[in-house]
């Protein structure tokens, strides 16, 4: 699921760390606080990292629905990303 989140965010032009296991660092620039506040309002616990980045950690309890919610929080409605479609791309290689 971490790879799905990373690929989706990269597809939308965000800078995401290249090496990861369960934690992504997303560079948001001046959008950091707005995204962080939206995440808090939705019950998502993201980590502030400096003045322009957020840390996002996934674990074994994270679901595809959680990743879809993160796309909504970070990108807003109408972003056009589907977890299943990104997963299919990964599986296809």
C-alpha cells in the first residue's frame, strides 16, 4: 500500500522519497499546513517534518480505503486516482 500511495502522489507531481518501507516523506512546500489541517480534520495522523514536508506512515492495519482517504486529503476531490488501478499497474510491472 505504501507503493500505491507513493506512485499515486508522484503521478500527481509531488516529490516523494525514493527509498521507503512503510513511511513516505511528501514535499508540499507552502501547502504543508493546509494538507496537515485537512488530515487532522479527517482523523489522519500525519507527521510535520520541517516547514514544507509531511511524514506518512502506513502499517499492517492500513487498508486500501485508508490510502484512498489519504489521496482525498492530500489532493482533494476529483483527483482521479484509484487504488485498485495503481495496484494493477504495480502487479503488471
